């Protein structure tokens, strides 16, 4: 469904005119219904990769290579064609739900207008659909939430609203850019589970950006490990765990905090016996 080949992102310093290459010829593909995790440290190019696909790269930046969605060249799409693709085929769940919602409008406006304006759905029908979507993401008190302003809802509740908005248009490809980072640990797990359930239920493809190697392995079919703007390796969670191809991947696995208890879905990935030092520290 999605084919990215030799993706290069170059930005130019407005003061010196010097070019700096941010992404270095990355290639990957994504099948219908598949999920790909982009994993790496801050500054590795994960978010910039999805911004290039969405066409929201930094002003003045140059994107080279090939990005195709169902045979459509996204780099060549401009104006109305690009807006149509974004409205119907692509959806983004950002790291902070507060940044996705207008603080002076009730949550219902965000959901209803997204369906009524972009898809010409009658507002009454769109509001009923919005309520149904909220129930799908675990919100029962739908009328109260629809009438609430963003500041009246918790971060976890707002992220559920944003997930509902993202799936409302039945997109082909969902981008989740560290959607749980701003939440507490318990709410992170709840939101991640809802996101994974909604993706599978609606048959969406997803690119999931995260620092959390264990979480990506639990939610994604394949993982792409990134460092300094380059994809170092791509493989299934088992392949990354059992036969890492680079020293950087091995370092990522060794550095991960052991936050998940035995029996948690993420705990099965990259199972490493604690060292004596760790055991002593825990006790």
C-alpha cells in the first residue's frame, strides 16, 4: 500500500545557505492492515519521516526520493489533490492531544466538523457517529464529553477523543507519533490498547513512532530501528530480538528499562535475565 524509496530530507540554513541532510536515503514499505514501528532515540528522524509522508516537512526543506500511496505519488500531489488525500486516506495522532484540539471549542465541534465538512455528512448524523466513536474508544458519557472543552478533560480522555477523530474518516494509513508519551504509565497502557484494538478492528495500516522498544514490539508487525536519520534495520520483533544486525540495536535492547511485569504482553519481547546488580538494586 505504501512504498517509500530512497527518502532524503534536506534543510537549508537561511543565514548561511548551507544544506544539511536530515534523512539519508531510507526505504521501506507497508502492506494493507500492517503496522510498522519506527524506534530510536530522540533526533533519529522518526517524526520527520512521517512528516515527509504527510507533506508537512519544515518550511524550505527539500524532500527527494519516492513516496507512493496505492500508486499515487505523494511528492507530486499538490493543492486540492493533496488536501483530498489527507482528508480521506491519512490520519495523524500527535504526541500531545492538547495541541490537536482548539481550546476555545467544545470537543464535539472537533469530531462533528471533521465529518460534516470533509465528507458532507449531515451534522445530526455526524454527531451520532461521533458519539458512537467515543463509545468505541471506551468513553461512555458521550454527551458530557462532546459538550466539554479540552481543558475540562484529562490527557488520557483527550487522547481517546483524538483517536476517535483519527478513525472517523476510515483512513487507509494511521500515523501515531508517540501518542502515549505525555500520559502517565497506567493511562499509557490503556490508550495503547485502545489504539491497537481500533487499528485492528478497522483494518488500518499504521506507522507507530515511539522510544519504547517493548511497546512497539507488542503493537507492531515489524520494527524499523533508526539512528541519525537512517534506518539501520527492519525486521519482525522476533528477528530484532534474536538476531539484531547492528550494535546500535543491541545497545537499545540493553538500555531499555524493565518496566513491564511478567505476563504483560510487552514483557515477552526482548526477555533478558536481570543482572546481579539489577537484582540487588531492586531488593
